[in-house]
C-alpha cells in the first residue's frame, strides 16, 4: 500500500478541514442550544443549524462522499481520512455531508439491489437529503446478534406482502423526515437457514406501522439524529414490487450492507479518538493541580502516549481494510472488517474513558463532548454485531488453518 493521500483525497481533505473550522466547530454551541430549546416533534429532528450546514456543504461539493458510484466517486481508501475528520463532530459533520447512518447503508442497499423504480422513489430523495430513512432489523424478543433468529414475518398475499413483527433500536425512525423503512423479516421459515429472510420497503405512513417510543442509549435519546425507536408492524400491506432483490436474499443483502457500515463507523471512531486526545492534551497542559500541570502528574503522560500509539495502529488497520475492499472486494476483506470492528470501538472507548477521567466532573457533563462520544463509541461495541460474535467468527477463520 501507498500510505500517502492521492491528489483528489488531499484536495477534499483540505476542503473538509476548512469546512470544519469555518462552519462545523462554530456551530456546535448553536446546535447544543437549539437542541435544548426543541419541543414537540422538533425533539426528533435535526436542529435548524444542521440544514444550514447541509446547504453549505453541498455548495462546497462535500456531499454524498461515502457512495463510490455517486458524489465525487471516491474509493473506500479515499473516503477513510474524510470520514475520520467527520467523526470529530459526530452530531454535525456526518449529517451535514449527507454521510450519516442509517441513511448511508440504506442508500447503498437501494443503489446496489434496488429496482429502477425503487431508486427513483426512495434513493434519489435520500441522495438529495430531503428525506430520512430507517433500517428495521433488530428485535427485542430474539437474540438479534444471530440475524437468522429474526421473527418478523413477511408473507406473500397475491400482489402484496403482509408484514407482522416488533422491532427496536431502529435508528432514525422517530425523525419526522423519516419516510421509508427497510425491513428485514422471514419470508420462508422452512428454507435453508440463510435463505429464510427477505428485505422489503415499508413507507413509514403505511397502515399498521406503529412507531411506539424512542429508545434511550446510555440516557441519551439521540433525538437530533431521529432517535432509536420501538416499532410494531401489524398486518402492514405493501405492494409486491417493494421487495428488495429476491425472496430469500435478505441475509446476503444485510451482510453486504453491514460491511461498509462497519468500516464507516470505524473511520469516524478514529476521528472521535483524535478529538478526545486533543482535549486531553489541552487539559493536561492547562490545568494545574497540586502545584503543577496535570501533564506532569501520575500516569497522564502514559495515557497520552498510549492513545497516540493506539490511534495510529487503528488507522493503519482501517486503511488496510479500505484498500482491500477496493482491490479484492468486501468478501476478500471480511477478516479485516471483523478485526477493525473488534479493535476500534474497544480502543476508542478506552481513550475516551481516560479523557473523561482527566476532565474530572467536566468529563461526564455537557460542557465537553466526551460523555456523548463515549456513549456513541460504547454503543458501537453492540451495533452491527457485538464484539463476541465477530471474535467467534474470526477465531473460527484462524482455527481452520490448523484443522
């Protein structure tokens, strides 16, 4: 691999860094104030400042960077340092660039597996940033870490499919701009284990869709990103043409969706860690305790040194994975995708935890971004598959060499 950024990446990187300095960081206190003042449906909407940032990002050409076949048509390797930068301001930068989950993964599904009509109806407005979407996979009554357990039913009835089931932690579903769900359920329980599932498009306003409540994550409602909802589907009917791909193809589509999603999360996590390290260093040199700066106290220097080493290790592994995805495809990079999903959230959680410790009471409050960043990083040890599942699969891959 060549570790230098190519000319296109460097150009976009400079543009994005300028956008962060000019627009995003100054908007963070505005965002916080608008979020606190929100009432009613506005609690679940992005504050007005996000729409302002979206307009400016689009004007600067910083739009839909994540999708290789759209926008600037970047490779994963080119996108990695850009996604990292957005992770430094997680609530503002990704949505400003129309590069926020779950829309990114849903757009990839529609782009790769959708019909032309599905693309026209749902993908185009998502790419334009005028609607939002949700991905309904996780369920409360089964162990969703094994996706074959999913119990929601998708049953054919003439020219329609009927959906019944209960989902939770459905990201984005509370947002008033959410117009479409991609729902995963069982269409043929008697089929081979990985051919029982299908994916289907369900409009949020379809009869029988009951968005019951917003779910909290470590006490945060994540309202500005559209929340995480519990959703019940009761005899919901949609046209047969809403099926994505073919019946029985849902599990394969889910795996195709989650691979890029996992690396995007890891790219942003590195940016979160860089922000935490920056705050840690500023605190260490500027805060005096017992007559000298915190930087000269105890293990603070060790924390800072270890954070730098860990960030560099994680970045190299993520870049290698992005390069493999570009050169041999997602399947060829499967082991590396699992490795970054195991390593990155865990290490970033530790860096954030130490940054919180160094900030004392301020670290757990709202005056610094560390507590919310920690909650987001810790959640990613569960989202898109818990650590233990990835470790189990990666261990099996290694052991096969010796059997």
